[in-house]
C-alpha cells in the first residue's frame, strides 16, 4: 500500500476485530453501548480517532450537511457517525444556485438546527451570495467549511468565509484549510475531492468544532 492508499471504512471493518473496543465500552449504559457498537461496526477508524463524549455528541446531535460534491461524496462516511444527521450534496453546486434547495429543506422541516455548509469549490464565493444564504437560514447554527482544494479561488473562498464568521454570531468556522495543510493524503488524485482518509478526518473535525462552539454558548 503506498502513502496515498487508504482502506475504506467497510474494508477496515471487515478485517478488524472490534471486540476489544466493544468490551471497553460495555459499562457505559445500554443505549450508549448500542451507539458505540454501531460506529465501531461501520467505521472503526473514525471511532478510534474520537473519545466517548465525541462519539455520543455526534450520534445524538441533529446536523444537516449541505453543499457541493465534497459534501455529496462524504455522505457515506458522515452517515456512520451522525445518526441524527442528513446530507444534501449536489455536483457543481454554487452558492448562487443553492437558495431553492435551502428553501425546500426549510419548508419540509429537513433543515436541522446545525447546518454544515461546504460551498465555493466550483466558482468561488462572494459576500452577497453568502449573506443571502445565511439570512435565509435564520437563527440556525451555521458552520462554514474553509477549503484547501487546489482551486485558483481558494483564498477568495476562505476570505469570504472569515468575513461571514466575523459578521454573524451564529456562523462558525470549520477550519479545514488549516487542519489539512501539509496532508496531501487527505485528497484524491485531483487534489480537490477528499480521499477516504480525508473524509474520516473531516468528520472528526466537524465533531470537535461543533462541540467547541456548544461549550462556548
């Protein structure tokens, strides 16, 4: 296996014996134990990165993941941890085309209290476009993911995100740019979309950022 190859969560689960971890969590209550066993079974690599409180927080916190193909392709990984979450990712989605999708989610009640947004990969962002989206969503807690994808407008995207975090008290930064810097293995060969390992690290960063925000509030 070369330095950029990574087993999928399913492959890892098939060949890895989860019994020691299950035994280690056996005293934590029946309901919690069921959560741990489900995460261990479906994504042992992610389980090993998180502590028990982080696993429980992720599994019980309603969150909607929304955005472009980065969100779409990370959905299978996120589903192994965020049991109260849902994912709406669309290929080549731009912020200026996202409003009907957001409105539909709000009208249907599918937009959870916490919203993770990954946009800007395809054509950048601007402040007006992001302000429109944020003001549509209202008083939800909004988490904007900075980008480290190899696109020419990367700095522009991250600058706009920083502006939104500074301007709106309910908007928070998930700093994927800083976290993934120096880790090319977090990306597939195109240096734009996440590798299997990158998706696991991404999910971990989302959990830890959301917990930090909740502890501050």
